[in-house]
C-alpha cells in the first residue's frame, strides 16, 4: 500500500493495431513482464501498471496516458518507465515536450529501458533522433494503411467496419457484403416516407420519439453490446436531427457503396473530414436497395428546397413546388391566426422583398391553387391509366421538341460561360504583367482585377450548374412508363397531400393576371409533372377554376 509520502512508479505500456501486426514482442502482456522485471531488478517500489491497448502513438488523448498525467500533475508520481520511446509516443515534438519540459518540472524521472534513456543521468543526445524516427514510422504506417484501404475500396469491398443503420453483415460474406436488417430496415423506409409526406428532420425525430422507436445507437448496443456515438442509456428514443439528415442523404439506401467518403487531416490529427466527391470511390448496385430511385429523387428535391417550419398547426404542403413564372422566385404562402383559411394566399417572394420595381405580386389563393392542381392531377392520371398508348404518344410528341430546344439553349449558354472564363483568365494575366511592368498603376490594377475575379467567380459557379442542368435535360426524355406506373398506384386521389404532390409534380409556375388587381382576369399556371414535363397552360378564375389542355383525351 502506498505510504502518505511515497510516490508511484508508473509502468506504462501501449499497443496500436500496427504494432500488433508486427508480432507478439510488443504485446501488452510482454511489455508488462519486461517492465515489472526491470522494476524488481532495479529496486523500484510502489509500482502502478497503466496501459493503452489499440491506441496510436500519435494520439495523446489515450485514457491511461491521461490518467498518468493527472497523477503527475497531482504530485503522486516519482518515476515513469516505458519499454522504449515509441511506446510513449510517436510525435517527436509532443514526446520532447513531456520528457524534457513537463516531467522535469514535476520532478518526475523518465526511463525508456531499451533506448538507454534515463533522465536521472542527463540527456541522451540520440533521443531526439529516435523520436523523429518513431514519428516517421507512424507516418509510414498511416500511408500504407491508407493505400491498403484504397485498394480494398476500389475492389468493391466495404471499408467501414459497422453496417449502416437498416443493414446487417451478410453471414455468407461478412467482410464484403451487407443485407437488409429485418428489424431496422422498415424504420429507414418509414423515415423516407415521413419526409416524402412533408416532414422535416426535426419533425421526423419528434415523430420517432413519440412512437418510441429506438435510436440506431440503442439498436446497436442491444444487438452487439457496444456503445457507439450517440448512445444514451436514459434516452433510448431521443433521435437527433443530424441522424435523420444523415439517413436521408446516404446513398447506401439506393444499393450503392460509397467508399473513402471521409479521411483524417493528417496522421497526427485524427479529426475526420469529408473528401471531395472526385476522391471518393462510388460503386453502384452492390447490395439490395431499401429506397427506390423515384422516392430518393423526390426526397432530395424536398431537402434542397427545405423551409423552416411555419408556426402554424398545418404545414405548407406546397413547400418547394410553387414559383413565380416571371422572375423565377419562390411563391410565399401567407397565413395568419387572425385570417380565415379561405384567404390564405401565395405571393411572389421577390415582390415581397424588393417591391414592385422588381416583380409583381402574382397573387393566388391557396384553396384556388389546390383546386386547380387536384383537378388537373386527376385528369392527367386518369388519362394515363385509361389510354396508355395514346398518352405515351402525346407526351413524346409534345415534350420532344421542347426538350431539344432547351438542350440547345443550355449548350449555347454553357459554351458562352466557358469562353468568357478563358477570356477572363487571359485578361487577368495580361493585366498582371502590365502592372508588374509599370504600364498601369496599382489602384487601376486592384479595381480591374477585383471586377474580373468577381465575374470569373460567378461564371465558375455557373458552369458546373449548367453542366448538371444539361445532363438532366439529356436524361429527361419523357419517362412515360414511370408516370403511368404511379398513376396505376393512385387510382383515386380525393385530396392533395405533400406526398402526392411531390410524387407527381416537380414544379408549378404562377403567372400574373392579365388585368392587374383584377379578381376575374385569367391567370396562367404551368404545371411541370415529374417524368413527363410541362403539362399544358391552365387558365384560372376565382369563381370557376378550370383547366385547359391540349391532351388528346380532353381536346
């Protein structure tokens, strides 16, 4: 037992995964035997053995290491003994700070047996070189580990050790394959369906908590007995909003494997950072999907147009769908507790924020828009079900020319952006050379270069967006069969819901009334359906909403 004035002799051992792969010489048990023998042979008493198993030498937040430091700071340690310097750490600056500054300041003797280091007899001139070599070794191990992980990732094998929520390891091939988990896969599908129905991540989290559905960390602990990040014993149903967001944005549920999604800042700093998509390894159709592509696309579209929750009992089911036909801005839904529901209305956000100089109101009541969309949705889906061949022919003829025109316009615009980007690069280079040669003063250079860089930044943002839009257009040849299949599933649409709206409709554009401030003048409404595109122009009148169509069935 330690006397009141007697200090500990700390025998410290450490083992990492890389060390373990070199054989048994560095095992915790082997280090302990060597350290205890050394302590007995040299007369050290009041021995306390501390060890960190599975921790890198570049990580100084190891539990036992921190316990040892706490004892040092409390003045309870007389001597620290390690097998060699690499067991203490592999980051030469930190090792030097502890052994040459911190330990001497507390009167702690430091011994590294195999390296001949003993602070009682002064500095060993070779110790700094050993510390640098130990750090090089850690860096080399990190580089080799990353190379091995990349080879494994590119082969299609999963790099992660734990299957994503909703999946489990395939018993037939646990190192490479995952299969749906019967217990948790339905929860993932339920989360996507809630989002499809118009709920945001925070609302979904509250819904899951209300229904007492356990969190991923809780499921994992009960199945494997391991506490993962987010585990709370006293809050098994408390879902975090970030967990919901991660699930809704994880392509693994489409059946794809995304490897090397994260890395660390360096072999010293283990903070996880997301890799650029160009450095990630994406392999499609590697396992059974939990979410179909249509549901995924709609959910991502909803997430892209996410809105803060309105402080009203009933949510806006049109969120992210309704736009001003003239300026392209969103249409804002106005509601108030003091206003009758029949007077709820949409108004152009540009007009609301910037005034009539920039756009006009494009006013339309919520119930009128609902009536128009419900009526048109019933008409179009009925046509798709009853006359499939005629419907497909009509859509193909109608949208083919429109898509070709839009592709040509986008290609011209994109080519113009790229040409101007090249011109700006050349202009800036010439401007810089003129400034260096003294042909133009610094003030002129700063102003012109600032203008050029601002313009180029906007263009370089617009180019990838244009390329994405062009890719979508080229892939948007009317997918009539997908629309017909959805129409078959919804034979009766009695009311509009967020799920139905986002499933069938991609965008609604509201035009201004032909007679300003008139409640009787026609108002143009363009309805863009998913898979089949723009569906006719709608003429709306407050008293008698009606739609006009060039569809063969209606004409």
